[in-house]
C-alpha cells in the first residue's frame, strides 16, 4: 500500500484554507478589483507610451494615469448621476401625459395608414382591438420601465458612499497594477502551472478585449449616444440627458445598441402626431448606428479581436443578468478568455495533438 505524503497533504490543505480566507476578505472589493484590472488593461498602451517617451517614471506615470481616470470617469459619473436622478422622476409623467386618448385614437383607430392596417389585421384575424385596453397596457409598460429606471438611478445616488469607497479601491488597484505590475505579473505567472508563452497569450487577449470593450466600444458608444441625443433634442424629445446616457450604455450591446431607445422614441413621436419628425429621426439614428458599427468601430478595432457579434451579444446579456451593469464589461472578457483557453486546448492539450509530452 502506497504511503501518504503527509507534508504535501498538509501544505495543500493550508494553502487551500489561506486562499479561501483571502477570497473571503477580497470578496467585498471583487467588483472594484476586476473593473480596475479592465481599466488598467485598456489604458496600459498609453501608460507604456508615456514611459517610453521618458515623460514619467513608473510611479509618476501611474499617478498621472490615476488622475486621468478620475477626471474621465469619476466627475462625469457624479454629474450624470445627479442629472439622471432629476430627469428620471419626471419620466413617467411626461410619457403618460403625451399619450393622450385623442392621439392614441387618431394613430391606431383613425383614418391614417397605420390605423387602416390595424383595422384590416383585426378583421382578418377576428381580433377586437379596444382603445382602453390598449392604453392601459401601454401606460403599464411605461410605468414599469420608468419605475425601474428611477429605482436604479436613485439606488446609485443613495449609495453614493459605497460608490466613493469602491472608486477609491479601484484607483488604488489601478495604481498598484501600473506601478508594480511587472512584479505582480511575475508572481502570478510563477504561481500558474501553465507554460509562460500560454500565460502571456491569455494576458494579451485579456488586454486586447479590454481595449476593444472600453476604448473602441466606449468611443463608439459616446459617438452614437451624443449624436443621437442631439437628434432627440432637435426632435423635441424631453429628458435628453437621460436618453443620451442610456444610449451610450446600450451602444456597447452589439446588433441591438441604441435601437432599443430610438425605435420606441420614433413610435412615440408618430403616435403623438409628429410623423415626419419620427421618420427623420429614425433614418438619422439608423444611419448613425450603421456607420458607427460598420465603419468607425472596425477602423479602431482592426484585427485585434475576431469574435462573433451574436456570441458577444449573448455574453453581454448573460453578464448583465449575473453581474448587473458590470456584465457589459465582464461578459466579453469572460468570453475571450474562454475562447483563448479553447484555442490553447486544441493546440497543446487535445488528445489528437502530437508531441504533447514535449510541450
């Protein structure tokens, strides 16, 4: 009977226990740490450029990048949160008041083309469309949406202390990753049993996806959201700050993007009698989304990441379901890391791979 190696078992048990305790201690800050790693991976090329140009030392460059993150993320977030809180309160009243009995009746049950289509469809399928029932459903949908928006925004504003604490943790982690990144990277690589070139491939893919998600998609989302928000302002739609912010966030979602907002907005304009404005806004926003997704983003992304848009869509939706808002960023990162591990498996660890022992 083979004798148990007690020192090895004892060492493994203690190591697992300490890792578990460390996990329990770090769990409250996990979101801030992960997001800090994502931001660091995105800004690292700029940080590297500053060091190569001899403008800063490692610690000086890390401090400069932290201040840059504060000015780019922190102050705009506080301002937008306060503006959103104010606008979200009036969202339900504005929409509910705009959808009057007369406007709904004229659009859906009057003499227009859409009303004629409704009548023909209802008679064809033998369905009776009732104005009161329809309006009740629409208003209830608006109430649910606006209530969710108000709850989310007020929760953010109400937990401002927690937000500030997490942001401080995030800045400290960003500074540590930039200033002490080489030592930390060496520690993690030495701890991992994978060959160094495979570990480096995983790190490179992680940083590339961070750059694509935050920088490329961020610039594309900002472009779409702001320009679409300007279109909303010209169209006379209220709460422009709210809708612009929501569209900037939704622009991160491939395939759907800002259409989740501007299509209902165009329908709303058509219902309230602004048919020509609705058509112009629809064409404008559709053209804006098409150019951004098919010209602007590919111009920045290039060949960095080749990943199916539908797969990214599912990972973002799934990420938001599991992690909340952070899932917009976590989902694609998890997806690219999974695909990288699959690539490594096929190249080095598959039973069909020859020369595994030598690898």
